C-alpha cells in the first residue's frame, strides 16, 4: 500500500507533469484553437483553486501537510452517495426501446452486470445485447460520486462509437438521479439527459435529447429487471 506521504508526492508530481506537458506543447508551437486555449486556461485556474484549497497554511506561512493529508483522506473516502450506488449491483435483464423518427421504435433485449470497484468508490457495468439494429452491441459504464464537486459522475463507452461520453448530475427532489451530458452523432453535438429510478428489483433509465429552444424530448427507455447471473 502506498504511504500517505507518497500519495501526496505522487499527486504533486502528476500535476507538475500535466503542467509541463501543456507548457511544452505551447512552446513547440502546436496549433491551439482559441476555444482550446480558453478551456486550458480554465482548467489551470480550476486546478490552482483546488490546490489553494488543499494547502492550508500553518502559523509559519507554509502549507500544513497534516491538514492536506486529512483533507485528501476525507475526500477520498466513500460515503453515503457511494453506498447508494450499491443498489445497482448484480445481474439484470434488459429491455430497450428507442424512438426512430418516421418509423417504428427500435427495440432490443440483453443483460447488464454491475459490480463495485476500487474499494466501493465506483461501479462498473457491462452491457450486452445480442442483436440491436442488426448487430451485437456492447457497452461499459463507470459511475461514481465526486466528493470534491458534490455530484455523481459517469463515463460510457460502447461498440457503436469511438467517443467517450461523460455525464454528471444529482438526485432531484423526487429521488430520481438526473445526469446531463453531450451526445455526439454524425449530425453534431447536442445536450442529453438521463433520468434513472430504481426500486428493489427494477431500474429504469429514461433518455432525453435537448432541443435548440432548451426543451427536452423523450428519445428512449431502458428497463432493467433484477435476475440471477447466468439466468
């Protein structure tokens, strides 16, 4: 197990390497569009803000390493939000239905298996459908709760794309997990929303596409029913 002091050194080293990488890229004249530059500046400012927050000063004006260590340990410890993700663990049968404009709905069935990873910090789900739109389909999701940002975050990848989709969100007043992200299609990028509800044996994901006027249109639903692995 890595010692706490080593963890801090490793985190500091990673931050320095990231900063050097950005600086070297700019110094060697790699072309950077203005939007990319703006995003890079925002990220640097964000990291600086976090670094300042994580380095409370001692009476002598130096960073209080003990306080930093305590903060890192507290933020890195799974809590009630991570425990809530445990409700999704297990084997599920899948029924999917998505809207196909001008035609009938696209449907498919399959399975999803979800397990906990990294000491209860994240869930990993493996999604499989033997036949969806005429071909086998597989996907993988990683879900967690970011103690720093105070929100759930997710990553999705699948066999129909080389794009990595990220989402973030929180529970609403009704206990529905609302996650917002960006969908990427041949027509371009657009906002997307997923509303998830769960009971003891049923999990439902409702998908929405964002329209230019700011409204949402329901585009599909996946219903998961808890079952036994291999069943």
